[in-house]
């Protein structure tokens, strides 16, 4: 369901699950080095930060707004050979990948994302 790219051995998908934000929002000023804090699932604080920055520095009116998401690569489940499973191979494959992604997210294996 969230599969993005499928290779020969690996599948890249959107990371979802408890504690995984749908998006991480941030902005940086194009006139100086200022950067907003990052906010999970809410771009309004970033907009407020940008307005406040322009209020403080009236010349700084252009910002680069970013939305970041977590991706995860998981081993591709081996599809049954088409000759052996002609009825289900094309249907169960993506569904199984989606389940794999969900299970991976729920398993708490997020050491790089919890800091
Ligand atoms: Zn600035």
C-alpha cells in the first residue's frame, strides 16, 4: 500500500507506525543561514517562524520550505513463480509488501529515528 519502488531484491516503502511522523516540516531563510526548528506533522509553526523571521529582518522574504519523510528498504518477499500460482501472484505480492512495512514499523526497530 505504501510501496514506492520495487527492485529485484529490495523494496522501498514509506515508513509508518506509532511515533513515525507523516511529515517533518522545516524552512530556511534564503537570505541568511537561519533555519526553523523541525516540526512533526504540522507546518503551521514553520509558517509562523517564517513570518516572525521576516518581521525581524524585513529584507528576508524568501524561504525554502521542506517536508521530510522516512523511507525504509525491506527485503522483497519472494513471489511465487507465475507458472505455479497464476491466480494469486499478482495480488498477494503488493499486499504482503505493505504488511511487511507495517510490521517493520511496529517492531520498534527505529534506532536512527528516535533521537
Ligand atoms: Zn534570514
